[in-house]
């Protein structure tokens, strides 16, 4: 089963959703391929970092309210082994981070790099638009330093990431995380592991069913001959 996860490095629910999916997959009896797809919550975010909490305060009713929400989410994170440090997090444009994730996905390190990016953003308070930080995250995940450095110095991946961001809009995705299973089933939000496990089982069951073919074309055309197991007029 293929699972495409649309997420943003700056989305705390995406980090939580990643971990909850991992816990669900530990109990799922089936082959799964997870692919990370880009989504930007704030495409207009600055390229130079600023403290995250004050940036959120204008949107969510002041700094006290933001800290309250952050504390609640941090508690949910601790329950699954995540360490959110919102006071250290930096508000910055995540396109460069998505570009690294695109490269890592191509090289077979998508999950490890995505995990490193989330940790860099939410735990270590690092600037995920800084090429030096991206290089360090990628190398720590297993990518080859020289090749990654050359990639970060190039424009490679810009068009591809932009196209995937546009595709997310075309699919009608407006919030993250959004999980797309088997290319046609969508689950929105950082659902609990038990819920995700049930979804996985349901999709597995649905996809295992054999659906009869739908016949198209002119079925009355006597000149469009066919052969069957019993006969073949030649």
C-alpha cells in the first residue's frame, strides 16, 4: 500500500501525525511505502528566521493563548516520545526544507530526513532555510555530503517541489497532515494510532477485493471478434 503524506515542516500536528502513523504501522500486517509530499502553511513566510511564538500570536489571540496551545500539544508529543520546544522554534520559509526532503526521497532517505527536519525545527530551534543546517540534517540522515552540497548549491528540485505544491492544491488539500492511501483514500489530521490502524486495515481490505471490469466500446460490432477458452473463429 502506498501512503502519500502531505505535510509541512512547520506544522506541529504533522510531526505528531508522523509519529502516530509509525506506531500504527508497527501493528499493521501489510507492506507499506510511505512518501512525503510538500505543503506550505505559509508560502509568504520570511527567508530570514524570526521567533515562532510571537509570529503566531497575531493569528491565534495573543502570546498567552499561543503558549497555552503549545503546552497542550507538547504534552501530546511527550506521550509518543516527541520533544517540542516551541519557545526556541523559528518562523521561516519552509520551501528549502521541502526541497531537501524531495532530494532525500529520491535518494531513499525521505523518512530519515523528514524526521531530522521536524526535530531541527521543533526541538533544536534551528533555521531550516539555512543551507548549512540542511546539509547537516541530510548528512546525519545518511546522505552523501559532497553530492548533497552540490544539490543545495543548485536549482535542482525547485520546479519539482513547486509542481508538487500545486498538485496538493489541485487535490483539494487545505490542511495538514493529510494522508492519501492507495491514491484514493484521504485521512486528515494527526489521528490517534488506533484510528490510523483501523483505516489501514479498511483500505487493505477494500484494495484486496477484485472489481469486475467495466466493458467499453461497441459491444454490438460483429466484426470485432474475440477468442474465448471454448472457441476462436478464424
